[in-house]
C-alpha cells in the first residue's frame, strides 16, 4: 500500500448542500474550509449519480449554485448499478438503516464498492453515527469488502490530510 496516495472521499449531498447553508454558520464555515482543500486537490473525491439527482431536485437557483461549486473541483462521478442496489438492500436487511433511508444506504454502497476511505456527511441522524459505522464495519468484514469511515467534514478537518494513512 502506498501511503503517499490521497485519501479518497465520497461526498453525500449534504456536504455539497452546506456550501449554501449560511443559516447554519458553523457547518457552512467548516464545509467551506473543507472545500478549499478539495479545490487544492488534497483528496480523491467521488460523488454519485444519486448526488446529482438530489441536487437536481433543488430549486433552480440552489441547483445552479451547487453545480457551479462542483465545477471548481475534480471529482469522479459514479453511476448506480445492480451491485450498489444489492448492497443497499443488504444494509436494510441487516437493520443498519431502514428502507426509509434507502438513499443513504445507496450512498454507503457507492463509497464501499468504490473502495473509498471515507464517506463524508452532515447527516448525523442516519449516516455519521456510531450505530451506522459499526453496522457498516460488520457488514464489510462479513462480505470481505473495504471498511469505510462515515464521518463529518469537521472530523476530516480535525484529522487533516497528513493523516490519510489513518483511513487505510
């Protein structure tokens, strides 16, 4: 394993969306600090067609603003396929998340199947929780898949890019 490689991060929609959430100042500021690192190509960034779909559901002004933010950075867009849907179903079947959170299950599946080091999310109700992290860790070990960390941008900034090997 090459410890000089960049940390790979999958961004769920909440991270990109908080680039336009000045009403939640702390998360807005942290997201913008993280975005500066993304613009400097500190991380290998992944998003999915699901993220783009969720952005497209926003009103025109917000959708255009978020798409403009994405134009500032390099990222790989991942497309949904049967493997993603099967793993998302397994997340539900194992009781890690419920069917109501199926899109969150898909975000996890995208990150796991594409061997990302972590999934960044501001969703602290379903994703960035001990229960979800523990359940996903057990599932990935059971299926011999790469374990990921589901964390907030705050945690990522606290760790810093110098600690990328902590994710491997």
